[in-house]
């Protein structure tokens, strides 16, 4: 049962005189007396010590920050941001590593993609731009295309495992078949789909699953990520490098066409 509040009795009210206060209590020695003077001096000393302590803490903090900044600069923790570079002007030192490649090995233009099978923008590129790009430049021998993994597990949980599955299929010669199918069916990448795809491509399912369980392809994936981050400052997917010139995002065919044709003019003698 909830007891109704009926107000405090007069004896329950607290006198304002009994409320704690920072003022000097009435029982304190009168100002000017020796006891009051001693107490005042003690209070002044205490306040002085507090002030000195605060100043020391501030001084130590400032010195610590300065030391950390100096050491950080020396060790490269706080690398100054590079000067802005117009898109496509800088050539980043990104290599093809030993990753899957489509097209002629002697093609004058190399297109490297860092991508994530579970990324919607990567799906958009694969569905809308890749067919025309492949027909115009890869199939004609003008460019070669290299796929490198850059799964973003922090926003796409399980993305590394998906990439590893495709790479494991690649061990049995079916990388591009799995690559294309995984993008085309991005929303249904379950075990049943993997088994069906393995059967359609005559893969040994036991060997495929052994590779997936071993995690050995994770090392290759991490190497791609590290190379992209260190040598290309890749921060999102898809990110492309056309003869080292960066193009970020799901770009239309015309964006690739412009850069590739510029490279062909450079690479092809007149």
C-alpha cells in the first residue's frame, strides 16, 4: 500500500539556522583575537598550498604534452597531412602483388580495384560500370584489371570471411566465377549458396571448406589491406588505381574512360 504524503509535522521542519553554511559559525573566536588570527593564517596557508599544487599539476601536464608531441614527431606518430593533390594527378605506388588478374599481361594500362564483396557501392560498380569497362578496355587488350581485397568488417561484419571464400575457390581455379556470383547475389551469401556454386563449378567442397576453416587466406587479405592503406591511403571501397592514379567510389564509365584514355595517349607512341 502506498502511504499518502500528509506533510511534515512542525517538529520535522529543519531550522534554517541548522543548515550547513560556509559562513563563520557563531561560536568562532571574534575577529582580531589571537585564536582567530592563528586560524586565519592556517586557512591562508592551506589555500596557498592548494594553489601551488594546482600550478604544479598544470606545469607537469604541459611538459608531458610537449614531450609526447616531440617524441611523436620523431617516431612518426603525428605525420603532417600531405598537401592537397588534385584527383587523378598523383601516382600512388600500388602494385598488383599476386592477386587475380584479367586481361593481357602486356596491357599498357593497369586498373587495380580495392573492394569488399559486401559493400553496396562495390555492388553498384560491378553491376553498372564493370560490364562496359571490361568490354571497352579489358577484352580489347588495352588494360588489365587486378582485384585486391579490402573488406570492411567494422561496418560489414563477416566481410573478410566472404573474401576468403572467394580466394579459396581461386585455389581451385574458380576465382572469377565466385567473384562475379558473389556480387550478383550479394544479399544471399549463405552456406547453401556456396555449396551450390561449388557444385556448379565442379569444386571439391571438402577442400573448399578446409581452406575456409584454416584461415590461410586471411593472411593474403590482410596484406592487401595493409598495402592499400600504406601505399594508397585507401579508406573506403571501392577505390581504384589506374596506372597509380586514384579514383574513389562507384564512378560512372566516363570517369574511367577519361583517365584510361589519358594513359593510353601517354603509353602509345604517336
